[in-house]
């Protein structure tokens, strides 16, 4: 699963638990830290916990992935899951308004679920293994003999 697919999967899992205003930001050209941010809003501490648990459990079940880091506790208003190429922010609405991550990363394009990629480049074809031709024997008359080192004459 590539990082874009992972971000879309996180969005889908957050949506299963009715997270609000889910946004995916493509920050790979703007940041060396990660490729995508997934930002979602929960309405209460139990709702935040349900959204975060759904993402963690779903990725563990479907892709055998666990977050590298989880920051924030159940009673807090902002929980971060770091999947290295994708960082998921689940926060209450008032916290989201205060920190305005979308405004901070306003130059990052938004990724919409189901959006079709532009066909600017043809799909990459998998490499096929090269089959080597059998070596043919060279006629004895065309072979070169290695040069003999000069011999020294003792007089």
C-alpha cells in the first residue's frame, strides 16, 4: 500500500465512525517529514477515541500496520497517529479551529476520495526478465591468442 492509498484508507476508517470534515492534504512537496496529513474532527472525547481506535484497528487488521507513534491521550482534545508517510490528526472542532492546520498548509493540494488521477503519464509497465541467448562457440581460427610476455635471454 503506497502512502496515498494509506491516507485514503485512514479517511475511510475515520468516516466509518462518523468523523466530521475529513481532509487529506498532500504535503510531500512542502515537507520532508511526511507525505500526507489526514485531519478529522471528533465531537467529544469518546468520539475521538472511537475514531482513533477504528483507524488503528482497521489498519492493523487490513494492512498489518501500527502507528510509529501515538501522541495524545483519551481525555485530550487532539490525538495524532504517525504512520511515517501519513500523519493522522483527530481533534475536537474548537481545537481544529484554533490551530488551523489547513490554513498553515494552505499550499498543499487536497486529495478527494474517488478522485481520478490525471493521465499525464502512461502507466509503468512491470519489467520483464531478460532472457539471455545461448552463447555460440567462436571458431578456433578467429580466436586471439594471449600475447606471451617477453622472455629475457641470459648470456
